[in-house]
């Protein structure tokens, strides 16, 4: 009789240990899944911001072309090596530039910086230095930066704008 009771007590105790181990495994699995979901959400948010930044870079390049289309003087008047911000003037319905910082959607900082263009005198190819200054062409770099969970991120595009209308 004593043996049966002690076996029942051991069986009950073993069942309790099994329940605790099972509950621990389930708890750890749930914590892992929650952490995984949090990480996936961060990646998703960062991807959305990266896509938005890419679109802002493209819009910046299109805005420079629009400035040129209105008048080449809009481009010539901008100093080299100075980061400008683009903004849409609702009153005039035109793109304009400013040196004042203005975040887009409270997150993105888009700058456009212009550089002189030099060409080889004989081939008229663009050269990094030592050529003839081409007053009808400007190099520009559109740069969009924003802060995300991994720090500061950047999207950049470089292009040239040319005075094709000679106005």
C-alpha cells in the first residue's frame, strides 16, 4: 500500500514538472514569435521610407528639369556647392529653391547641389577637371536623408541639366 501511494505521488510530481516544462517552451516560443514580428515590422517601415525617399529623389530631378524648362536663369542663379531645398510654390504653381531646411512629411530632408561642368576642348566630353567650363550645362546631385531604426539613411542621384532652350 505504501508503494502505491508513493508511486502516485511521484507520478503527480512528474506531471507537474512536465506541465512547467511545456508551459516554458510555449512561453519562449511566443516571445520568439513576438520579437520576430517586431523585427519584420521594423523592416517593413524602413522599406516604406526607402521607397518614399527614392520617389523624392526622382521628384527632385524632375523639379530641376522643370526649373530649367521655365528659364535657364533659374539654374544659373544657383551657386555651386550650396545645398538647396526644393519646394512647390502653390501661388505661382512652380518649383522654387531655398537654402532653409524644410523636412518633407516631417522626416525627409531633400537637397539639390549644383556643380560646374568642364569639357575637353577637342572632344567636348565631360572631364572631371582641366577642361573648358561649359556655361550651358550644370551637374546636380539630389540627396534625400532620413532617420530610421538603423540610423541615418540616404538616397542619392546625380545627373546633368543642359540649356536646351537657350533662353
